[in-house]
């Protein structure tokens, strides 16, 4: 991507809710071989609702209360869903000490003297948390239903899980189908688990996906694709997508995405519609033809 070119928008695309900041990127778009989509907030709506709370020791409400107490300090969309649910149940949240966010993995902190960790299986491995076979089995089941599962450890023991569901955008189905028909390689990339990613990819008809990708690894995936002499478009919404949006030949941000993603992109989809990627490629073909 060409960084910091003067903001530019064609009247055609602006009317259609597409903001082209970098004209050159729009011209490049017709030549891309692969379109890489972030999952959460891009192919999905990124609005999570809690579907299951499983607790092995405490009551489910107490587990939710302690988890929400830590998550209220986090800005992650998962954190916000957990805090909202706790609030709507009238649960009283506690003070947190020694809070730490671990990018792409979760959060840790101390609540009421308990050491609590909330996040992925990777986070639990890093902290050498004692496993619970029954919970691990349930986690696999929930993930294979496409749910995002957050693990909770209390004082070094896996003690519960919270499962959340997100909705795949209707337009994602159409966008993926059309891009494939246009001969583009469609790839999904996510920090979420292998099982959850597989469900969403299968649902959308995406053949290639990378799961459990840590924030700093997304940009490397784009570089890897480019090193096979492919031109790559990246579509994302998150803080962790920003470096990949800059690295890609064409960086496209979802309008409702984070400030830094929008800043880093060449093109912004104001309507949050993945199908606008298809419209943009067609626009790219037409406007180049006019120039020739
Ligand atoms: P994505 O690439 O899907 O947007 P992130 O890189 O932001 O995901 O996070 C990857 C994973 O890390 C999430 O799916 C979640 O399991 C976990 N995670 C990150 N932050 C938090 C948090 N505050 N609370 C619980 N889990 C978290
Ligand atoms: Mg995202």
C-alpha cells in the first residue's frame, strides 16, 4: 500500500458509500490474486452475545461476576459483551488489581485476592494452568458450533468457560461466492480458535484459513502470500489488522472498524458491506479501461 497519499474520493464511489483514499490502490485492485478477510467484525458483525456459561466450582453468576470485573478494564468486543451481560443481571463488579492485557490472547488480573486469567487456550498454556478434561471436551463442542469460547482460570486452575456467538454478515456469503467466481483466492485470517474458524470458513465456502493468528503475525501472513508473487488485498476492522492493511497491495477497512484500521487503509467501506469489495474490483476494471 502507498501510505499517506492525499485523501481522495471519486464521486461515484462516495455516492455508493465507499471512500477511496488512495486512487492508485483502486487501480491495483483489479490485479489482486487474493483477498484476505479478517473474521471478527469483518465477515461477521462483531457483536457478541453470551450463549453459555459453564463453571466447575463457583456458581455461574459468580464466575460471570469475577470475569466481568476484569473485563471491564478491557476494550475488546468480547470484554464488552461479558460486562454488558453482567450488568444486565445486576451483578456487582469488583475492583481489579495488577490488570494486564495480553494481545491476541486475553487478560489477567487479581479480583478479591483471586488470580484470574481470561482468554484463549494459548493463554492458559502460557500460564501453565491446570486443565479440566470435562471442560476441555465442552470447549471443543462449543467451538465446532462456531462459537467463540473464552476460558477462565482461577488461581491456576481451569474453572469455567464463557461461550459467545457472533453473526456472519449476510453480505459475506454473497461476497465470497462472487469473488471466487471472479477467480480470486479468498482467505480468512483470525485470532480465534481453529474449530471456530473452520466453522465460519465452511459456512462461507472459504477453502483456506489461518486461525489463532496473533496480532503481530497477521502482517507476516500477508508478506508470505506476496512472496509467492501474488498481489494481495486485505480487508479488516481491528487494531491488529492495521499493519496488515498497510502491508497489503490494497488495504480495505470496514467503516465501523477501529480508528487505526481506517487510518491504515487505502479504501474504507462506509456501509460495512463486504460485497462492496466486489463492486470495487468491478469499478477498478472499468476506471482503468477509461484511462487506457
Ligand atoms: P480477532 O483477530 O478474531 O479479531 P483478537 O486478536 O482480538 O481476535 O483476539 C484473539 C482471541 O483472543 C479472541 O478470539 C479471544 O479468544 C481472545 N481474547 C482477546 N482479548 C480478550 C479479552 N479481553 N477477553 C477474553 N478473550 C480475549
Ligand atoms: Mg476483527
